[in-house]
C-alpha cells in the first residue's frame, strides 16, 4: 500500500474499518475490459463510505463505484480506487401501504426482489437482467420494454448521495431538484449514491406468449397495436431469414405454468450454439445458416409462417428477464418509435447486400450475429425528467440493440465495420446511444447536440465535485466539452494505455496526472482548498438533517 495512504489511514477515523484489497483484478461481465485498481474497497456502513471519500481527497485519488460490471464498456475501469457496495445492501424501510421502499444503494435487483416478495410487492418493470445494483441500474438509464413504462428511474422518489467533501445530500422532486435530475442518470460522476427511495407495485404474475412471424408483418402492425396491445412487448429480429420472434406479456392472476421447450433452449443447445458461433469466427459466411438452423429447431420453420410458438405464466420479476447467453458487445440506440420501420428496412437492406440502405459503407463479406433486439419505452409523461435521459421526450422511444457475441471471449471479425455502419444509421435517425453499452462513433460535440440539457448536468456535476474525484477518461471523451490543451481536473483520471488482455478483451490503465503532492503543499492545504470550493456551491439548511446539504445555484 502507498506510504501516503498508510499514513492517512492512521489519521482519519482509525476506529472505522477500511476494507480494502490491493490485489483485485476488475473485469466487465462480458470480459471486454479489464483493469487493476490500486485498491478495491467494500464498505459496509455510511461511516466507512465517508472515510473512503475523505481518504481519497487527502491522498489525491479518483473513486469509481462499481456493481456487477455489466456495462461492456470502459466506464468502470480505473487504476485508482474502486468502491463496490455489495455489502452495503440492506433494506432500510418498507411501507406496505404506500408501497414505498427505502434501501441502501448497493442492493442487487435480485436481492431487492426477494425482499419485495416477502411484502407482496415488486418492481414495476425490469430490463433483461437482475444482477445490477439498484444504483447502477438507475445511473445508466436502464429500461425494460413497454410503452406503459419509462426507464427504471421513473419509480425513484428520492436519493441520498455522498459528495466529494464527505457530506450527504438528499434530493428528490421536492428537494434539490437540479441534483435529483442530474443524479437520476449520474453515470457515476457526481458522488456515491448511498440510499434510494423507490415506489414498488403489488406483486404480479405475467402470462406471456411468443411466436415467429415474418418481419414484414411486424412492420405492417407497427402503427396499429404492435406495441400497445399488451403491457410488455419485445421483438427479436433475425435479419437473414427476415423473420422475428414477437413476445408479449400481460399481468395475470393465473397460477405459474412453465412452457414446453426444445433441446435448443437447454444446456445442450447452449453449448451447441456456442460452438457454432466459434466456428463462424473462422468461417463468417456460416452465420446465416446458423441463424436458420437455430430458428428452425425452435419454431419448426424459419420463414415465420405457420410456425410453432410457446407460452407460459411466470412470476413477474423472473418472466421479464432474458438469458444473455455468452460474452457480448452490446450497441443499443434510442430513436423515435415512428422511425423504426425505416431504420429496420435500411439496416436489413445493408446486411443482405440489397439496394435502398443508403448507408455509405460496404457490407460485402460481412456477416453478423442474431438477433437484433427491438424494445420500447415511453417517458413522455415522466416528471422530473433526468438531464441525461436518452429517450424521446415527446413520444414513445424505440431501442435497437445490435448484439455481437464473443464466443469463448473472442471478438467477432465483423465488430468494427458493423458498428460503424450501425451507428451512422442511428445518428441519421436522430438516435442517442444507451449509456451503459458499447458505442464508438460518438464525440462530446455530438452528445451536446443531442442533449440540450447537458450543460445543466455539467453545472451540477461541477458544483458537487469541483476536483473531479468521480471523473474518468470515459466521461471526458463523451460528456465534457473539448477544449484543446485544457488541463484535467485535479483528481480526474486519464487513460494511459490499452493492450490485449490474456484470454481476450482489453487491459485498461490510467493515471491521475496531478495525484502526487507538490513540495509546497500539504494534505491539509488540499482539504482547505476543497472546503473553499465547496462553500461556493453549498450551504447548510436549518430545515434539513445535520448531515444533509442543499445546493445553491451559482450564478
């Protein structure tokens, strides 16, 4: 451990535990990125989180908060301090009458569901997985697929955030509104979210059914009832056979009923498909054949006509989840729902080498994985709206998700060319990328164009973290304004190296250029400087708890 850190550990609240490991190797769930944090810290109390932040400020370290690492990008990579809240995961309070639940922010969604189930409650909507922490799911604008629901943060009533000066701020629609709107999609750049107040719903089952249909019938029903007939709807599009799996679900009181499955949906099918994808790494033209084979086994034919379907009744939480199968790149964009048929038609033409795509990249010899996931949400009535909400503000939103599997952690050969064309089309459609996914052809200038309220988010971010304790290269690349030769913030981490990782993926390294204490400054002078900066933007409110602070907008 660094001598400076050892020294400060003896000075800062020595009776409060500092649960840190210097040997942790971090990787994303998909093993797309790896990094070696200097310290990996798992606090169990609010006092421990406060000690971490105080030490980071004194020792000039950046902090990255990470949950399950499901984002396949470098958003959570650091060579500085990594904080994991898996042990800060308690339910604080449940009001069964109002259905309001208060929880520590590290609780995973599957843990939260178990607690809610004991009170006959549930989350109103879910994404594809339940491994994320509640703070991570909120902070990256996680969504499900329903025009009757928005993103997950729509159900958040209030948050508590510990800022870079170690103080805890409460925020909600009634209190510190600007901070609340910034924190609802925080991307880990404001502070450490410590507490979430959430409105649940009564426990429910869902009755679902899915069938294979021609893609043309999906587009024909687009403007009628495709997305509104049922509460939950998903489409998985298979571009080479030009068919799609349509999945719909409604809430029900019926008892649970498991579906009949083929061998392809079991353990054997899992390994067979994985091996086939691996073979296609070396013979990419096999992918259209593999797509047809897999669909024929599961649905009886591949053209979507007179195919067999399936149905079942599932617990609402479990039924909304999806098996992500293998390591993968995930490139998902949000566009207006009305532009969906055009986007799908043009992408289909490009992938199949047909005329009419108007995408200025050559697709010859390029073969991609299936399916392309098609989902929806509607946040047009959401208030207050997060500053960095990537959905359409005045109508329903369509999400197109171009997933590429990484069989046995190998990058598919089509990766760069496919995503270059896909992102070009999405940007022409006025799209915004999902913050937690892989995207490449995006600059901070494009982000400013697509997010008119980004300056407000940046203003709040600067007020609550003036030294950049929670900033990294990912944030600089996509969010912060680019000014040539502009110096980094004092605690901001800069990427220094990427190299191929053993076993696949990328090893990421970074540094904090101004981390070292200069000869004329002491740790105390840094604290004093930080305190002065904090006073510019914060003041104590006599009407709030002693450990809370209220933002004062700096003119």
